[in-house]
C-alpha cells in the first residue's frame, strides 16, 4: 500500500487498483470545526482534479477533488452522522470515499509524504 | 503549473495598507489565526469557532472590536443635528443611556447601524462599524452643521466581554459595573486608566463594551483574560453568536439597498420621530411602515446538516428567485444550520416553508421567529 498527496491537500492510499481518499491533517486544521460532509455515491465516476465531495466548516464550504480518476465504490457513511471525524482523525476514520482507479498512471504526478511535508512547510 | 502568488510592486498608492490594531501582538501571542477584516488584521479564531462560541454562551468571551469607529460628537444641538440623519429619539436620550440607531441615506437606505450614548455634559458617543467608519465620518461631516464637531477617537481601543459570567469577571476588576443595566453606560477606572463602560454587546448575551486608551489596552486585556471566566474569542464566533441572536450584520443583512422596515428594525424608529418625521428618507420609510415593504428580513431554520450561506437564493415552486440569503451558517448552540434572508413580505410569517438554492442544490427551510437563541440581557437591577 502506498500513500500519495495532492497540492489541494487530499491524501490517497492505494492498494492494487483500489484506493481510499481523504483530506490531510493540515487541511482540516485550516478548515476548523467541520459540520457537514457530502460524499459521493457508489458508482459515480470521478475525474482527476474534478469535484468529488464537499466539506463545510462553521465558516466556509470547500470542495474536495478526486486525486485521480476512478469509480467510487463507497462513500464513508460515518461522516454523515459525525462530520467531526474529519477533525479528530482526518487521515484515518475520517476518510471521504473509496474508489477503483481507472488510470493508475495518474498517481505518478502526486507527492509522497516527504514532498507533501515540505510543500506544507512552505505555505 | 505553479500556484505561487506573484509579488507585483505596489504601484497603486491609493490601495490602503492593512493596518495593525493595538492588540495585534497580544492576539498572535495567544495563538490567534489572523485574517484581514475591514482593513485590519483581526483574530478570526483561537481554539476553534465551535468551542469559542459555546464558551461565550456559558461563561465569558473577550472580543477585540477595536476596528469599530468610536466618535465623539460635540456642540450645542448635536442631538438635534444628528436626528436629521437618524430615525431614533436622540434628543430624548437620557445621560448614560444608549440607543441603537441607523445612519440613513437620502432615499432611506441604511448606510450603517450604530450605537449612540448621551455622555454626561450632553455630548454624544457613537460607535459605528469598522468597515464603514470612514464613509460614516465623511457623511456626518458633510451633513452636520459646522459648529458640531466630530472627534474620531482613534487613540482608543474597544473590547467587549460577553457572556453570562462577564459581570463577575468585569466587576472584579472594575467595581461598580454590575450596577449598570442593559443599554446604559458610565465612566469607570481600572488601575488609574479611565474607561467608558457600556452594558451592551452584539452576541445576545449579557456583557460589556469597554472603551480603553490604546496605550493601556494590552494590560487591561491581560487582566481580563486572567479572570477564570474569560477566554479570548475571535470574529468567527462573534458572527455565529450574533446570527443566533437574530442581530443583523452591516454589509451582509443591512446595506444601502435595505430600509429599516424591510430589515425588520421598526423598533429603531422612535415614536416621536415617526410622528414628526424629519430624518433622511422619512417619507419612504414611514410609507413602508404604513403600507409594508416589498421584502422583509426573516430567520430560517434549514433542514438537514448542510449550512446555507450568504448569497444563496430563495426560490419559489417554479424555481424563480424571490429572495436572498444574507447570512447563514451552522449554529453551534442550536445544533443545526440557520440563516437570515429577505423574502417577499407576504411570505414573512413564521411557519412558512421555503426552498433555498445553493450551488445547484435545493435546501428546505422554515421561517421561525428570531432570536434563534433567547437574549439574556440584564434589563433592570443588579445581577445578584
């Protein structure tokens, strides 16, 4: 399994042709208290860089983009009842959706953990 | 592609620089996240908006509102002169009494909302919004007679302490303030520093707004924040608190396109003034009071968990836009999203169901009476 990051602060864990997507700890910290998450339905096709989910904090709404193209296999049902999971465990239980990759080669353009850390430290 | 921001040389000297307020370093030392607001760096949050909001509702929050404009209007007949611009009874305002009023344009549109206090000796102390203070000053100077002077008290900071335990914390430092009641004010001192203390605020809670000389405000803020009841609170929670309290925010729920009647601020039209008229836009405003305005400001509870925010449309069954949301967000004390909107006056009745359109999605909402959270002002007698 490998983890990649985007410059829009999404993370993606890849295992074979399946993957799990969420937003980073840095992103949840910037958003503040999260009060609502809209995750994509199973079967939805998402394109790399396209809007895939919505996350709303007390003060603002933000789009979450698909790090790579694929077919959604599951949205995280736990976030409907408890959106604050994104604050408390952003890179674990607070994942947004799972997908089946259609173009695995798209992963090549993403950052690894060290590169993402350096990217964030420069913000 | 790079997302670097290109630093262009500043060639537009008229672009105002973002200014720094007296408590800037104080906020940063306490971990505030600072944002630009009304031309100043201001703290948006410390621990998180939700926790800060709930802390104010149960204890006391310290807000820095030094960006707001504090004016002292002096001269014989200043009250009568101000009445030409405001619909409130200023002449009848007793010493140390505060009144909420509105600065009106010639067509009756709202240029700002403000607080007017009668100072001992007769001068008026006026607090206006930060984002509009320079326009307000220009408008007042243009319309007030030359023998009325306006002193912009920009050497004074303004802090607010709000919440049910504000009285305990402030009384400990400034004995006597517990005797004030809502919408009254007085001169007090702390450590030899002269304070002007108003029992007022904009959170729906009991509390104080305190004008402090800028060179003493850091020490005073330290003394307040050292009280066990008090935590510093950012502008984010100030906004969610005032929304729950049903209080309109200038630049969002109030603007030059709205009138006091549409904004449901009829209480700001004092009885004598309604009878006599003689203020900016009086004909239109009194006509609207008689016959109604086209639109009216209402409060909405939004179904579900997703906040509906400023800019969303109110739509009818056929999808036509009939109104607009002017404030909205998740209400921490209510536990669900709430909003303020302007809707056709005929629909502005509690219990009416409406649809709101935001980013291509429809949300159901119901008009409810405001405030969403009951006010807890101390209207008479001491609190104990």
